[in-house]
């Protein structure tokens, strides 16, 4: 898998691999989905950049295990919060970077708000799939009620840690919270309510306003399953849960 570092505004595009050979040869090409079309390795500089000129870092599963175990040793139970915050900052930066490269890549003049959200989201996530972060599925049916669900198939974190009996994809949760907050310019939060590391077949995240997340966290602590939480939110049980808490 790879971890990305978006290009800072003051950095030289040349340094971060702006001269992607295929991009230079085919400037209007958009079907760069194959691994070696999307990525480019510069052996002279020792850099690994993608089609959008973001610098990437190749890491192994041992790196993920070492990162999580190291944080747990240093800060104990707060390690999940640290991982969430890391993901959140990454997501906010990636939202800014996405809003730079996406219109440029496809030649759009209108803002993202004028485009269909599912199309915009797929444009953002497919590079993440190429980088090894897994496939996803987004349920926008409850968007008007202040929340949505995201399913991640083959989470690199959960797959690496295995069946440990608890949600472990705090990095993903933070990433979604940060990206969507940056995209719509409103503060959103996210919580994982189902995880591959709990013996499930995929990971499920709830993204929304803080009161929805608080209610879901309360129900989860009480032993509710992801299906129970989803059913309660869809039925509008939020007020009752908040009052009970």
C-alpha cells in the first residue's frame, strides 16, 4: 500500500514529479487506472509520485502494526484518538488538494457544488483504491437527515491486524471526517460501527453531524450492532438516545 503526501502550495511541481511521463505524452487521458500508469518512480530522486503529482510512500503491513503498537505503548487507549486525528488532518489536506487537481484534470470550470456528489466522490476515492486503501461503497440516502454510511472492503488496517474483536480503522474514520468537512466546509465527524477486525466481512462507517455520532457511540457502547445503529438512525431515534444519555 502507499501513503500520500499532497503537494504543499509553495513546493515546486517539478520536484514532486509534475512531469509524469504518461501524463506529458497523453495530457487528455483519464483512464489511467493501471498501477504502473498511475504511479511513476524516479530512481534519481528516490521519489514515488502519482498521476496527480502527489508524493507517495510505500509501506508494508509491518509498518502499520509498528505504528499502531507504538502508539498504544506510548499513549495507551488514546492511541485511537491519535490515529483519528492523523486521518482527520490528512483528510482536510487531501480535500484541498483534490479541489486543485480534479477540475484541472477534467477541465471543469464550474465548482464542485454544481456537480453530482457521487461522481465527485468516486473521482476522489479511486486513486485511494489504486494506492491500496480498498474499495468503497457510499450510501447517500440519508444525506438530507445529516448522516451517511460508507463501507470499506479490504481495509488495509483491519486486514493487517486481523480478528481482534474491536473496531480498528480509526485512521479511515478520521480521513472521512476530515475530507468531507473540508469538501463542504462544515464540521463533520465519523465513527466505525462495523469492522473486519471484529469478524465482519467489511467495515462500515457513519459520517455526520456530531449529535449523530454521539448517539451511535452511545448505542455501540451499550452493545448495539451496526444494523441496530443504522435502523435507529434511519427511524429518527436520535432525540431519545441523546436524552437518555
